[in-house]
């Protein structure tokens, strides 16, 4: 059975945001794709040939000597973000704005668009929705390329997904502060995440309408924002990352609304892809076109970026990242001042891309003992659960609060996360520093 046939079935049977694992492992799929590229049967425009040669060689599929992988560098511009970024809600990192996790304490379940983190490779483009068109093209279609206006998309049956968008690098800074070994990239704390009700149309419906061939294996959504150029002048082209057809047909939507209003400019207006549970880079903003291919596709975002590299990984890196990990965090400022002998109601959120959150425990003694927090939401994979925990500190001075989440797949946050050079998928227990004063 081909991947395509499997995923067509899952698209029909899946109406929720549940997603099924592809039967072939990502690693073997990746090796097969690399082999196809080496044999001239895959397309990789905008990916340096030496980068793919390095992957192919490192995977033991060819005898070329791999070249060193350079760390990604962010473009030098300031934040080209449209919405206001008040300091009580945001921390600016270059072109990106991190939400202050503690500020979520006064939001409800979803994150208001005004307070949602922004991760921009360049700057937010201003796009005219009236003349906007989505171009779907490639040899993975049965016929010619097709264009869809926003009005065309609105004629498909709308669906809503309640899901987080979380950057793969969220919590990256804890690799440095807790484990003594940094990962390159934006030093996010825990605020490179938000949850919204995303409304739009199923990508599977639109692909079927465009004439999806049974031979299609990958799609490549691409943004209309500027080309991503690093400080050394290398252009990676427009932001784009291939996705297997199995995911595209499963639970992915083309979203035009966020929490009941049109998408704001910073979050992809007029239309973005929304790939529930997957690393944020999969949810391409300001969507301009989607290539549908019968051959595996590559872009820098599934070769150089968004794989795990490092001591613990093969030289060609892990398979391209798909799902996010599991995390939990307190809605407390770092070094929050808490008075002794007072009962505090500590609050936080926990989330996992692998299942619903079933348990959150808190430790105030460095992890020696744990007590269960109270959960306030019915958990859902790919979204978060709010929790609270009463705490009455007795000893004054510096202290650490730890939270540890478990999901319905049985996964619990570990004490440490294996290091990777780009600091992706930090999932270990975070030791949150506070001060107890008398
Ligand atoms: N076109 C485009 N899409 C993009 C990006 C981008 O820079 N350009 N950034 C990606 C990354 S890395 C993340 S984490 C999410 C962030 O979504 P948000 O800015 O709406 O929070 O968008 C993804 N989609
Ligand atoms: Mo990201």
C-alpha cells in the first residue's frame, strides 16, 4: 500500500484533530527520500547541493565527504511586526516577539491574537486579500495548476481546530541555563507558544478539488514574505517546508480566522497553513503557493534546520522534525517574589503533541517529592491544559518550583533533554526560580 492510499483513508475517517502516525518511520522515509535525491529522482531547489550531498554521505548512502554544517544565523533587522508589543506582554528577540508566559494568567483558554507570540524569519508582509490567490501546482496534480481566491476557499465547508502553534525552539534557553550547553538560535524561554481556535478549510478538500494524483508524496507550502537572507548574505529563498501527503490529508487546514476574527497580519493574513501538533515551522504563514510533487522535496527547513544534530544523533541529523514534545510551565515571572506563610494559588499550563495531558505534578523541594496539581481543562492532544497548585512556603530565600506533565501516551517530562546543536524540542522539567520573602 502506498503512503498516499493510507492517508486518503485517514482523511476520510478523521474529522477531529487526531492524527495517525505514518506506518513507515520518519527515519526510513527520510533515507528513502535521500536515496531518491542521490539518484536524481527528487527535487531540491534552493537547497545547496553540497548540503544534500552532506546528508546523503552522512546517511551512508554515498561516499562523498560531508561538509560541516554552519549554524543558522538570524537576519539582522529589527522586529518588522505590525501589532503593538507592550513590554508587559512581550520580550523582543530580533525579528521575533516572545509572549511572557506569566501574562497568560489573565487570559482564558485561548491566547488572544494581540498576545500571541510572533516568529518571523523576516518581516510581516502586508497582503491585499482581494487580489490574493493561492496557487496549487506541480506534477502531483492530475491536471494543470489551479488558483483559489479567498472567496473560492470560503466556499469549502469550514472547520475549526483548537491547537497550539509552538516553535520547535520554544524553551531553548534552558539547554544553556539548566544543562550548561546552549543550542544556537533565538533564546526563547517558555513563551514561543499560543493556543487559538483556527477556522478555515481542510487542505485535503482543497487538494482533492485541485486534482490530487495518487502518486503525490510531498507538498511544499511557501510563504509570500521576503526571502530569508542570513547576515553573511546567503539567501535561503522564501520560507517553505515540505510535508508528506499523509499529514497534509490528515488534519491540516488552510486557516483564515484566528479566535473568530480574520487572521491578523502578523499571523499569516489572509491565509496560513495550520498543522496541528507539528513544529511551528510547518504552519506556513502568508501562504502563496503549494507545490504538490510525486518526488520527495527538500528545502533548507527540512535539511539544515529542524532536524536534530549533535553528539547523540547521526551525522546527517535526525529525520526532519514533525511533532512537538511535552512541556509544562508556571504562569509566574522568573524570580517572582512570593511571601512566606501565605497560601499562593500557583497556576500554569501543560501541553503535549503526543496525547492529552493526564497529570501535572509540582515539586517545591528540587524534585525530591511531587504532589498532583489540579487540572482545569479536559486535555486534548496538540493543545494545552490549565492547572493550579496551592503552595504555602515556610522558608524564606531563593527557591525553585518544578512542574512535570504526563500525557495519555504515558510520556512524562524527564529531568534532562538530550542536547542538539540547534536547541530544538526541549521537553525536560523546568526549574523555575522564585524568591520567598518574609
Ligand atoms: N511564511 C512564513 N511562515 C512561517 C514563518 C515565517 O517566518 N514565514 N515562521 C514559522 C515559524 S518558525 C513558527 S514557530 C510559526 C510562528 O507562528 P506565529 O508567528 O503565528 O506565532 O510560523 C511559521 N510560519
Ligand atoms: Mo519556529
